[in-house]
C-alpha cells in the first residue's frame, strides 16, 4: 500500500500535531468552563489556558471529539489507524468507533482500525510513534493491527500532580483532598492501570521525592532500555531533573524525549504536573 493512502489519526490527548513521512491528523478534545471553551488544536494558547484555569473556581469539564471530527480526520485514506485516549476517561473511543462504521459503510473497500489506548498523553505518543514505524516498514493492515495491540502491552504511564484543582472542579477528586495537597506540598504519583483507569500510588512530600518514586516505579514495572516520553505542564526543570535521574539509574540505555503538554493533558496535569510514558520491556 502506498504510504500516501494510509493515515494515522489520534485524538489530541496524544499531544502530537504533525508527523513526518506518514500522513497524520488529530481530532481535538475540548475543555469547558461556564465562561469559556478551549479547543485543543494547533491554535490553542496552552499557557493562557493553564493560567486562566488556575484562577477559575467554578466547575470545569472536557468533551471528546464527535464522529464527524473523526470522519474529517480520516479524510480519504484507504487504511486508517486511529489511537484514542482511554475509554474510561472519555467517549473519544466510542466516537471513533461510530466514525469507523460510517466510513467503512461509505467506502466498503477501505479499512479503519481504532485502538483504545487504555492510557493518555505520552503513552499514546509512543503508540503513534510505533504505528509510524510499522507503516514505514511496509507491514500489511492486519499485521499493523496485531503488532500495535501487542506493543500496547509493553508500555506504561506514570504521572505526578502538583495540583488537583481541576480534578476537583471536574468532580473527580474531593475538593478537601485537592486543597490539602496544595497546602502540604504533596505530589501525587500514580499510573494508568491495565483497565485504563488513572490509579493513585503514592503521596510524596516534595518534588524530589516524587521524581525518585517515579523512577522506582518505572524500574518495578519493567523499564530496562528503550523509549521514555516526558510531557510536562510548565515544569521544564523537573522534566530535565527526571531525565537526568533516568539516565543515571538506567546507565543511559534509555532514549528520553521531553515536550510540553498540550491542552487536554495540561488540563489534567495542571501547572507543575508531569506525565511519563515508557517502554516496559
């Protein structure tokens, strides 16, 4: 299959706006308050959104792309490989599946594969990178589907949260818990579970302890060598500190890439937060 007739699609939780060598499109999620809405696309001023949300005390929420957003992203590709944020946090996967059925009904000769990532952020980033490689290698459609599902079992996600204000405003954690974390300087460390839930693991006093805890969990979960992707929300110093700690712990056998969270991941990570995707085997 000609690469130009193949397309990789992801919702904006993957934090990827463009790919080289392989056609790519993103379906944007949205962040809402009673006053404003933010579309997580290339035009979003992420820093301005984060600063606005820090001062906003009302309820906030997110919205997934609709089937029409996915149909637009599919374009006229003959093969589509689509990655969505975990279905336990969003309706994005269900919307993509509706779009798949509609697209294949309109074009019976074309094929769409939708992967529920069971995760978010930089672990989705790794899945998209893997799809890019599989497409470039010239694998057939079924082979790519099989291999990306196998690869999903070899990746993990850890996160560190400095603030849980948006989670409280979103109704996902108690406002009392969120306020105590802010007052006591607690950093919450957690992971994406095998079911796709975001699972708290540790409450750490201070950032240094949180970073050390993340590296310890990475080691326990099977990281030995391979890729690590660090997405931070306005906390580049901590991201570089984590990179250095990873290099020291794993004797530079790990390739680390650091980047800034875009809109959806910034909403959940909040200022100072961090998401870490990595290869477990």
